[in-house]
C-alpha cells in the first residue's frame, strides 16, 4: 500500500513527535537531532527513528557539493552549516567556541584545489598523499602525528591521524587542540573529515590516540547519491566567459568608477593584469565583480586551477603576497586603507598575527560585537591555511541577529558572500574565528559632498601621467607564505588625523593624476605613504624605524625603483558636474505579485495556504510552514519587476493581517507569522543583501527591505523561502506583493 504525505504534513507530524519526545526526555535535540525532519522529496516522507541504530550516537544530514550526507557520531558540537553549492570551498562544519570543539567535512572534487588547505589539486589516487601532507603540516605546527581511530566513511574503514597542536582559536593566544583527520576517495572527490577539541586539564600528550578513539571511533558518513555531479564544478562551467587568457591591451572588463581607496601603485592595468600576464606566461587577471570602496576582488582563482600564484610586493622590501589568493586582498586593503605593511600570515592568521595598535582583535561570539564594514575576517582555526575576507556591509539588529556581506578572493565565483549572524555569532561553513576592527573609524572612507545631482556610480575619465618608470624584479617562490631577508626603514613619517582633513603621503614608483568628468567636492585631501608608521595622536608624528628579518628560503628582494614620485588624486572643490542631467520624470511605484514555487495548488499537495483577497488592494496572500533545515526547503517565491529606468529603488514587502489558521493536514493551529522571514535581494542577478523581517507584528503594513541600485529591465529580483531558524513547523511564512519605488538616479 502506498502512503502519500504532503511536505507540510511531514513537517508537522515530525514536529509533534519531536515535541512529545522532548517532553518524555527521549531526545536531546539541542545536542543533536535523534529524529530526521524530512520535508518533501521521495526519500523523506516517512518518520524514522534514529538512523544510526545506536541511541548514544547523534545524527546529522545535509548536502555538500550536491551529495546528500548522513552522519552518525558521538561527537557533535552543534548544528552543521554547509557551503553554498557553487562555492569552491565545499565544507560543512559544526562548531562550539567555549571550549573549542569542531567537526567538519570537506569535499574536493577532482580538478579543484581546496583554498583552505595546504594541498594540491585533487585527483584520483591522491588520498594517501593528502594524508601525508596533512601530517606534515601538523608536524610543522609542533604536533606529533600518530595513527588515530578507524571510522567508516562511505562504506570504507579509514584509519585517521591524530595530534595535539597549539593554534590560535579565537584570540592571539595559542591553545592546545586535539585534531583527528581522515581522508577518503569516493564519488570522484577526495573527502577530508576533521574533528577538533580543545585540550583540557584531564588530557595528557601520552594519551592522544586513546582520547581520540574514545571521542571519535564510532563516527560514520554515508550517502545514497555519491555519483551526483559536483555543483562547484558545474558553477565553474556555467560561469560567464572572461578575458583571462587574452593578451594585454584587450578589454580589461569593468573598471572602478569611483574609489575611496587609491589605485595600487604597483599595479599595471586593472587587477594588475599586465604584470600578472607577464609573470604567469599567458594568463590575464580580471575583476571578479565584487568591490568595496574601490577595493576590487580579482582572479583568476587559484583554487579552480584557473591560473598560478604570482608573487607581488607592494613596495620594495615588503613582505610578499600571492595574486590572487585571499590573503592578498586583505593585505592590500589594510595597506591602502591604513598603511599597514604586509606581514607573515595565512588566511586563518591575518587577524591574530597583526601586531599593531591601530586595530583591535575581536573574537567571534563576543556579546555586543559584530563585524562592521571595513573589518577584516579570519576563518578556519583548525585548517592548515584558512581563509580571510573584508566586510563590505553589515545589517545586524540589537539582539545580535542579521547578516554581513564580505568581499573575498578564491572562494566564490563573483568575489562576494553573505554570512548570517545569530546571537552575536557569525555563521559560516568555514568557522569565522574573529576580525580586525578600527575602534575609532569603523569605515575608513572619506566623506564626499557633491555640489549637484550625481548618479550613484558616475563615470570618471581618468588621465594618467607617468614621469618615472620603476624597475621591478619579482622573485617567485613555490612556498605558500613568501619570506625575505631585508631591512626596511620608513622613508616618511605621516600624520594620521581623524578630523575631516587627512594627510597620507605615499612613496610610489610612478605618478598618476586622475581627473574626474563628473566632479565631486571632497571634504578631504589624502596623501599616503606605503611604508608609513602611523601615530594615534593627530598632531604628533614620531619617526619610527622597523627592521623585520623574516627567515626562510626566499632570496633577498633586489628590486629598486629608479625614481620616486608622488601619485595624487585631486578633485576641485569648486568644479561643477557635467554630463548628468537631473531626473525630471519620476516613475510610479511598481507592484509585483509573487511567482510561487511550487505553483499554487491544493494545500495538501502544494503546501500553499491561500487566503483570497486578503492582501494589498484585494490581492491574494499565501502562507506556508517554516522549516529550519535548509536542505528540506521546498516552498519559495520570486518577485521580478520590469523597471523603466536605471537608478535607486526602495523595495518594500506587504505583510497582510490574518487570523490564526488550521493547517491543512494534519489539522494544527498556527497562530503567528514568522519573526525570521529572509528576503534575498538580487540586483542584476547577484545576491546583494539578505534582509530579515519580523512578520509577526505587521498587520496590513509595508516593511522596508532597503534601497538598491537596479538596472532597467527585468534582470533584478527578490526571493523569499520557507527556511529560517525558528523551531520546525511552528510559524507561517507570509507571501504577498512587493513594491519597487524609484527614488533617484
């Protein structure tokens, strides 16, 4: 006999059963679900007891690189967070910070190099090499790798490696952490399973293996669709073509229209494309698409094996960085925004290896602290390389819940990603350990005062004049973190001031003068010194001489610029704006109905509860039950406006009033709309912001989703799904119309 259940029926039945189980103490849902909540799909319609077959084991299910994973473990620090399907770093992790515990799984499809690890491009037959290289890294960290417990990974018995290493978890202080790692080949991928636990006073170095065996030996990972194609490789194949292999002189892609930060003096072409082309031997650099205050994310991405690492030094004698790894972007930002010279760090170390006093180091999870635009993040304390990014936007409420957006290199296709913030903790599939924050000026950008109406992104016509040709001899190296032996003496002592007038004087190798066609009236004039020593007192500038001498195999840097000139970016405070006529016709607001997925139908089969005529101007509204398991999300809607003009548009959602409802099957009273409706805004088809709206108190009211720059036409849209963080099947998510109001060019 065939039983057919609706998606929402399954959610509600499971919720009721789980609730009863909690009441009787049969489950510990906070530690790890003993019941699988299934929503929709052919493989999840029936309620199952603990699929691990052992009440002492906790179960977790999620999807990684397109593969559905089922994990059973006695060690589960929290809920798993999995990467977006098209992210190059296909990782999922469950973490607890105090004391530190983490369980993570990473998938490396053949042809991909995991950016967070010191490992080569994945290929068949390389599992043993991966294991040996991971042990080598732990040995370099001061550990003593030894055979660890055997676990079952995709039906194979795999012996792990265990060691205790001292690492920076979420502070500059290193702490001992027990790390067990397993590597297996399955489904045209190499998989790394890693379990980490902060050392306690009860553990000793002599019992590392026995302790790991007690903690992790019953761990197992299985899947029903290992042959599923890689989603991260598919995203690479579907990515738009770039000019990365074109010779210098051809179109360089989108240039920065207006930048608060200066163009890097060591660049030749957008994203240093000409220097990169010469050093890589035919690969051309290009913008990934994301930018923050003039800071561009660039490619080709080494993780996708699109191009090689090319060593670059921001100035003579500087610590080297690799184009286009993640560290290069963060070091470039710190240098251009603050004059902080590059220093030795992998992605996970950028925050904690910083030794200056201009910025503060903040650990993830500190109550009342969230990253602000301009902050620099570090990820993956238990990885071998980790990751780093720069925050470009932050929207977090007074309770510590919201989202941040970052700009990064070598992880995503377009160089940007959004992280949820829950109860003051930044969430990500590679755990964020902390960030660098400027306590005096969270967003280190000048304030421009326009004298006339400007478009949001006016086109500049720069004029470059070079009066000197530097001699630059890069010294490539095969090591991940380049080293050099040098003596560096700052050539100037700038004055750092936090008044509206800033002075930064760079010592550069060329002179560049930019003249803008649309004119801005800046309130600041910036001059900057690459090797400056900044003081915290606006009126005092004591000189300082630094002589760093890193050790390593890299020869001393020998390049010396032949001349020294001063690049300046000038804008006349009395100049006028030309070429941007004022907008004289204001389009009427555009009301857009939701396009539902699945299509509207009977509630029991479509999971849509329709209330006819209850919405704005008599439109219909649709309700669906929430789910807190993202892979089980089935119901969503998209709003796609056809906009008449390019410009800024205010986006609002209408939330209709309605009484409590009796859900269709099984009968169940739902009294409130969700307090965690997550609207995803896509200007031009790229995710810009995730906006969380509390629908519960709204009764026939418009809720503001923000103002965004949209291009004319139908290339922009907003998405809302049934996924949120509230308890399973306890709230309705309300879907109605959206309003797009033109507010200016």
